């Protein structure tokens, strides 16, 4: 259960007009992930987990995902965003990130969303590599609907490009 694995306190604040409450917490065990939830003040009818393209290009998507989360929350949908293990600012070794760990982390985020908000109906939004993660998680949760946002069509090419970029960067 997500609450048993969560060790962090929830920090809650209301940006803008107060119709939405943002909640930030660390969750997961034994390594913790940073999560941010956007919750409608009036309660949520459904929920969405956003899986970003971590560890490749997640910084590009953060602002867009936060805006999407707040807009969906204003429409009555609770949204859970998270940083997978091995990506900043979550715990874990970046070298240990794999497709399997990304799927496990997204599943934990989905469980956390259900635990914290009580929503039963959930969907997933996946950006870039996160689109493949979302597509893998959805069938395990009753065929939850999935929206793909700039999905990676060739994961092998993405990993090769990331490897070249990492080897060309400063050490």
C-alpha cells in the first residue's frame, strides 16, 4: 500500500485561485521518489498519473506537466506527477534506471494517487519515454485509458542518443 511505503510528510499549498491544492511528498521504499499531486478542492471524480520521459529530457516536460496537472484538477481530476528513482531529485542510482524500474515507479505513483485521493477511475498520460511506461502500466490497472504525448517511437535510438550525449558531456 502506498501509505505504508511513504515516509515523507505531505506539504500542501494552493496556487492561484485556490480551486486546486498542490501536495508534495516523498514516497516509495526503500528509495524514495518525489511526487507532486494536483487535487481539486471540491474532490476528484477520477485521477491521472503523468509519466514523463525520465531520465531523458524530463526537465523539458516538467513545466508543461505542472500546467496540465493544474488544469485537469480545475476540471475535477486529481493528477499525480513524480520523479522516478535514479532521477533528480529522487533517491537512487541513475545507472540502475531501467524500463522495469520506471514501470514499477509509475505503478507506485498510481497506488499513491488512489490511496491519497480515494479515486477508483484512473488514466495515464505518458510523455516521450514515459509514453511507453504508461502503455505498459495501463493494462495492469483494468485497461486504464492512456494518452501518449510525443511518444518515443524508437527506444533503442533514444538510448543511443542519450549515451552519445553523456559521453560528449563534461566529466
